[in-house]
C-alpha cells in the first residue's frame, strides 16, 4: 500500500494498519523533509470509538478530566475528558514500524498525480501498489460551500505558575469582531500554556499580526500573566462546511478512477469545528478492517468500503451543515456567539454527542427547539441545503 502525505491521517492510518496486519508493508511519500510536521491535535476522548481508545493512548501527550466554556451569560465546567496529541507522539507511534522496515519513508518527494493503484512522482517516476491512499491535506472544491475558522496560537512559558487548572475551550467573553470570536487556552503544565485567538468568519483572510497583539492583551489582562517567553506560534485557517452538493457527496464512482482519500482532502473533518482527528481515526480503522478481512488482495475492498464511508460521512454531517448555515448566514456576525451560548446550556450528553457527530433525532430536536438565538425568517431562508447551494452557485457564477 502507498500513502501519499505523512500528516495526521496518513500516519494514523499507517500506524493502525501496520499494528493490526503483521504481513502488511506500507510506503509513505511525503513532500516535506520530515513526517508529522509540527502540530498539536486536540479532541474529546469520547469523540473516539470506545474500542479504539486504548489504541490511541500512546498518541496522547496531555489529558484533562474537564474543561470550561465562558460566554457573556453562561459559564460552565464540562466533565468531558479532553486530550491533545502532537507531532512528537505521532512520530513515536509509527517509529517501531519504521525500525522494523514495514513502514518505508520517502521524504522530500512530491507526488504529481495519483490513481487507485499507482502514483506518479514529480520527475516522472511511476510507482504501483495494491492500493493508494491520498492524504495530502485540505483542497478547496467547487461542490463544497465554506465558512472559515481562523486562529493564531501562542505557546508560552511563564516565569511563575499561571494558575489555570483546566482548558478553557471557548472564552467568548472577549470582544466579538467580524464573526464568532473566542479564546482557547490549554494549560500543558503549571508554567506552559497555549493561548489561541479564534474567529468564525466568512472569508479565509487572517491578519495574524493584529491577532498576535490581541493574544498578548488577553494573556496580560485576562490571565494576569506579565512575564513569559513565547516558545511556539501556530496559525490555521480551517474549513467550516455550510453545504455540500448532494451529487458530489453521494458519488461512489470515484473508487474506480481515484485514489482513496483520507483526512481533510476527503472532507473527513467535523463540519462545525474543522477538526479532523476523530474522523482520521475512524477512516484508519475502516481501511485496517478491510485489509484484515480481504488480504492479500485488499485493494478493491478498501476502495469500495471507503467510497461508502464517504457517503455515510456526507449524510451524517447534514445536520451539522444546517447548524453552520444558522451560525454563518442566519445570525448577525456580532451575535453568532449567542448560538453557541445557547448550545452550551444543553446537557453534557448532547454536547458530547455533538462533537462525536452522533446526535440522535431527539438531540437534534432539542438543539433546534425553544426560542431561537437567530431571526426566524433568516433561519427558514437558510434551512434547505439545496436552495442554499442554488443561490450560492448563482452568486458565484455572476461574480466570475
Ligand atoms: C494549526 C492547526 C491546528 C489544528 N488543530 C487541530 C486540533 O486540535 N484537532 C483536530 O482534530 N484538528 C486540528 N486541525 C485540523 C486538522 O486535523 C489538521 O489540519 C490535520 O493535520 C489534517 O490532517 P491531514 O492528514 O488531512 O493533513 P495534514 O496533516 O496537513 O497532512 C498532509 C501531508 O501531505 C503532505 N503533502 C501534501 N501534498 C503532497 C504531495 N503532492 N506529495 C507528497 N506529500 C504531500 C504535506 O506535506 C503534509 O505532510 C488543525 C489544523 C491546523 C492547521
């Protein structure tokens, strides 16, 4: 098997498949000079299926038993286990397979084109495999309509203990600027802290220097920390899916013509948060199961199962896309926080199932019922995904 892209989804899939299938070998092709990049990836432990929680443990670098959210009219602690893994722990997870020779790395090598059973490298060399997995990261697509989550994060080392006992997943008591804005804080240790300033806005532009200054203000004014050193900075622009064209979302014919997609390039992220770790774990396990059941000629089974996995994902995210349309199109930008403020008044079970994308019909009704935090006429106008796509496509056509 060949995997293109040694990022989160490519490496999690390699790790899972090699752990479970002792006869398998994988070649992973990565454009940069090292695997796993320089990242942190956070998730609720309950986002990961129970039978995979023990397996994912070595990836977890930090774990907290609860976290806080803060809004102008609501503060709450949720007893949901929150975890963070990073590039070092991900590299350590695959290291035994690299040492055994079953995971071969080709670094500083860019793949130009790829198909279900072959890749062509920049320079023209063609490699064949039983199955090719495309894990090259996010690519925009005309059939997918987006808003954006943008952020800048500072990891700081404080001179004295900063005093934060657990993560603040959303502090939306900050000034709302151009969309839903919140600050996210992860206390890695008594003196190490990630502080991230996040914006849910319509466009992908990020004025990161302006945001840097706001983070400094937050650290000084809200956390009361004056003396610290900046040890790492990260920034990101993540897609938030408002609508997906149904013909594209349910197309299974790609299994014949394209490599199997993993991670962000396959649209495998939570529509509301843009986070992809839980979906990457899920897909890794689907690929792994198909290899275990159909070896040695597992290629067709992996392609077939993943084609339907993609369609399932399209259907499972329908409700989340509706919520995004309410957030981005029904709510006024400066009032978007009210949608989340109301959501965090619901039961912990609903919050957990929302992030895991396992909401029941009753949960969905509970989320939509009661006094809406957005104007009803605007909510109804944006309800139908099909009508939304038709309007957005016309707008896009007339702008071109
Ligand atoms: C700053 C930041 C923070 C994030 N935090 C979280 C988080 O806390 N939790 C979470 O769940 N999600 C998070 N995400 C979102 C998402 O999970 C990550 O972007 C994740 O890394 C996506 O995984 P991936 O495998 O799809 O792509 P990537 O991890 O980006 O990997 C793609 C890999 O493919 C390689 N590549 C690309 N093109 C080629 C080519 N032509 N040939 C060979 N190699 C190629 C790239 O060099 C890269 O190594 C974050 C994203 C960002 C940007």
